[in-house]
């Protein structure tokens, strides 16, 4: 290849080529992250995300943010430090939510007939936007981990509150009092229905009554800070452009 | 003047940098095929997929499994064999324009890889969750598994390895060795398929119910992380393409 030769015929063609690559790269990055993030999230926090009767005040609030801050931290490590694009967390969450919504509608509803108001995904957008804004304004991974990670955990429940609140009102049914979400689960029997499988509202924290969700969110935020650090470094590792020789494989 | 006319004619006859027909046809191939598969699941999942001991299960599901396994072996051998056999043995002496054209073809493969990963890791994997929440499994080869594990996963593996082989055999960028993150991006998601062995082994012992967050499933999670290695591939590609375009974009 001669370095003096040009790959394009004009500046206009160079610009067009560059833009076309942008779209192809964006599509591939979006779908690959969607696949990896979705399989990670559905198998580490999925049961709490699938069903409204798992969306409790304690374990959903604790588990979902902790396991979901992973990919946003890793993709931020790429898009910010290499390209100065403060959209890593937002892209991850948009991809995840797109994959989830397609699935809940096409398969949970379309194949196995669970109503969408029983199997809608959790909302992670507020935390993602805050994570990206903090990185953009601060330009610091440490600040983003500590402030953004904590905010990621704390914002999860408020971000979902308008959606879940109507399903957390109490109802009395056959002499038992439980939530409307529990009633949905009672009528839509699944292999995950038995109480030895369903992990909700367990433990003595329940005795604190109304304080369960804030305490859980605070703990979740604390662990999210640590997970952010860890996954930021994972992200940096995945950004490598190294070559190895065939002998090492 | 004559030389200019010749040059214009040569340009007009030259293959386009990006073959949009291939890109759109590839995208539509996966979309139409998987739409058909989803229709098949909808019809024969309920009518013939509930009891693995029923004769109709053999007809509609086990036969599908046998056919897809045979086709996957044939297609992967033919495709990978073709890409390898038709490799460019003078890859370092191609013109910059030809290199740019090959980067576009390479990105067409990568777009297909991302698209195939979406279908496999997102669409059909979470779909498996709702099927097993609904129907208690009585076999390792449930309708959702026959599609998810033995169809959608092999398809993204075939696509990913093809992309890797194309890059390795036709692009100067990848001539200096094996790109570590490219290997991770292809081999990691591939390892999800062997991990099915652990999954089925565990379900045979322990679970009839479905708990998607069960530790038995964490092997899938670990290998799913490897999809992030696409970032390393993107970085290398951005550097290579920038090198080709830089002076024209300045």
C-alpha cells in the first residue's frame, strides 16, 4: 500500500464515508451491548425485573441497581475516555430497555399471554442520565463512581415509583391482605410463583415499615459505587487494541 | 482528455465502497428468518411443544432440531472454508481504496454479528424465561431451547467467526497478529453454547421451576460480558479508518 495514495476521491466522499462508518459502528455497538447487557441483567436481576409481584420494597430496590450499573460503567470507560462522548450509560440503558420492551410485548404477552402491566421492565433512565451528566460535568471517574454510583442506587426507586405505586396499594382477598401486585401474581401462576422461590419482603428490615425502601436504596447505592469502580476497569480492559502472536493462543 | 475519460469510465465500473444491497439483504435475511421462527414457535409451541413424549413433539420439534444442527454444520463449514480458501495472500500490497472497501465489507459482517447477537442473547434468551415460567420442562430439548441454544446461538457464532476470518484474511490492519479483543468478542459469546452443557446438567438435577437469577445460570452471564470486547474492535477499526481518511478530512 502506498501512503501517498488516497483512499477517497474528494473531501465530500471522505465525509460521507466517515458518516456511514459512524452509523455502522453505532448499530453494532448498540446491538452487541444490548445482547451482552440484557443476558447479564436478566440472569442476575431478571426475576425482579420480569414480574410486578417481585418488585418489592426491599430486594428489587437492592438488587436491580447493583447488577445494572455494570455495563454503563464499562461503556462510559470507552466512550468518554476515548471519544469524549458522555452518553455511555444512556446508550446502555436505552439498548437494554429496547430489548426488554420488545421481549415483554412480543414474548411475555405475545407468546405466553402475561399482561404487560404485570411484566413491564424496570425504569433505569433517570440514573443513567445522572451518571452521564456527572461524568460530563466532572470529567472524573472517581467523582462519577462515588456521586453517580450513589445516585444510581438512590434514584432507582423514585424513578419507578410512578409506575409501581398503583400496584403497591393494599387489597384484601379471601381474608388475606396483600398488594395488588401480589394479587396479579396469585392469578398468573408461574413456575416461579412458590414462596420458596419468590424472593420478596424477606427479613427483619420489614419491621421498619415505611423505611424499608430508602434503607435498601441507600445500601444499593453504596454497593453500586464499588461495582462502578470495578466495571470501569473492566471497561478499560475491554478497550484494549493489543495484538498477540499465534503462539500464545 | 482521453486519459480522463478512461479514468471516469473506470470509476463508473468500479465496485461501490459499500455494497448496500448486501447490507440490506443480510439485515433482512435475519429479520425475515427469525420472524418465521417466531411464528413457528407461536403455532407449534402450544400445539405440539408441551409434552416431549408425544409423537407430535418428535414431528415438529425434534425433527426441527436435527435439521437445524445438520444445516449449521454444513453452512459453517462452507462459509468459513470459502473465506479461508479465497484469502488474499498479498494483503499488504492492496491500494488504500481497496482497503477502505474491505473495511466496509468487514463492517457489513460486524453489523450482522451485532444483529445476530441481539436475536440470540436478547430476544430468544429472555423469551426462554417466559416459556419456562409457563410450562414445566420435561426435557432438555424444550421448544424454546431448540430455538435459543441450538439455532440462534450457532447463528451468531457462525456470523462472528466469519467476521473474524474476513478481517484476518483480507485486512492489513489484522495482519500483525491475533487481535486480543476480537478473539474475546467472538470466543466469549461462543462459550455460551458449551455452557449449555452445565445448564442442562444442573436443571436435570435441581430445577423444574424457573429461577432466572439462579447461580446455575451465571456461566451465561460471565461469557455474555465478552460482548463488551466489541469496544476493542471498534477502537482498532476507528484508528485504521482514521488513518485512511485523515488527510482528506483535515
